C-alpha cells in the first residue's frame, strides 16, 4: 500500500508535532475501504487520539489531513 501525504496534511502534521512515520504505521494496521475515509485512532499509549482523513484508490492512500482531537471527545 502506497501512502502519500497532501501538502495540507504535511503542514498539519508539522503544526501539531505529529510524525508521518507513526501515521504510516497506524494506517498499515487498519482495514480501509475504497473512497473517502475518516478514522479516529489512538496515536500514543496515553490515549492521545488523532483524526485522519484520507482518500483510498486501489493500492494508493492519500492522506488529506491529520490532527489531534480535543480532550473529552468520544469515539
């Protein structure tokens, strides 16, 4: 699976001090369907959650944006 980050995603990842490599690892573990996808996933072991919005086309995943969720948010 080829994972590409949009310019917007790269800027958000840098702004929120996230890691592209960590996001690649998390996405490799997920079962993604074709089309637009949004997932909320634990980024670290201390329950820091990150929302990742992406577009899946055959064997190519384009990450549109990624950002941490605010505290107290469910799901």
